C-alpha cells in the first residue's frame, strides 16, 4: 500500500491564522474559507482541475487588505505541496496547459524542479475583479512558488475580462500541476532527473 501524498500546515501570525490540508491524489474536493469570496472561487477552481483535495480555513486582517491572507495562503499551500511530494520519486515532474476561458487564453508551464522561479507575463486588464485586487493573483503564485520550490511560467495570451483572465490562470495552474505531480509508472519509482534528486 502506498503512503498517501498529503500534508497539513498551520501558520499563525499577527496578520493571519491559517489551517490547510492538501491531498495530492484526491478527487477535486475543496472546502475553502479565506474570508475573500473571489479567492475562495479561484482556489476551488485550481483544486478541481488539479484533482487535489484541499481544505483551508483562513482568518486574516481583510478589513485592512486582502494581501496578507492571499500571500500567507500561498505560503501554506507551497509548504504543504513540498511536504506532500516528499522525495518526488516517480513523478512526471513537468506539466503544462493551454487553457481558454471565453475570450481569455492562458499558457501555464511548470517544473517541480526544487528551484523557485515565477515568470509572470500576465497584464490583467483591470485593477479589480469585483472586490478582489487582481495584482494579488501574482502575489499568491509568487508565495506558492517560493515555498514549494516551483519553476512556473504564466503567459496571458489574450483576454479582456479580468475575472476570465484570472480564472484561466488558476485553472491552467491546476491542470499543469495535475500532470506534473502524477506518478509515471515508467519512472519505476526513480526521480526524474539526471542528478538523482530534485
């Protein structure tokens, strides 16, 4: 019987209090409460398309701004992903998606390389999507990459509606992660690197 690839993280600061559980080999079930409705929606989309199971309870100083909550959830999810992946034995490692969302078109490519890098070429058209500051999308992914040691490229190729643009990015990230974390039986439990480790 294989060991479940999952992790639970708690993080408490003067700005946020977060509990998060991630199951990599899930069914797309999300139970997410961050106090930021649009962010809940985006995380639910990512979870569904990655086929993770993700539970988050976050309380933050959202009366001040959403920044601390969004960034700290990214930190926690990154740490949980890194722990759940373990030594990365047998993973596919790379993942990518070209994903349309109505008029928006996004390309996401990633490598579970153990080296943190976010290349964000996504000029979201408006400063806000509803009550959500669109710049926080980048902050979330920056925190995720820094803590899971992911190499991620996000390119917004088309899009006029900020909600559609962010939705395509979160869905694309989910789809790319779904491929990258999957176990490839041809690896025979080896780490997909000529270095022998990631």
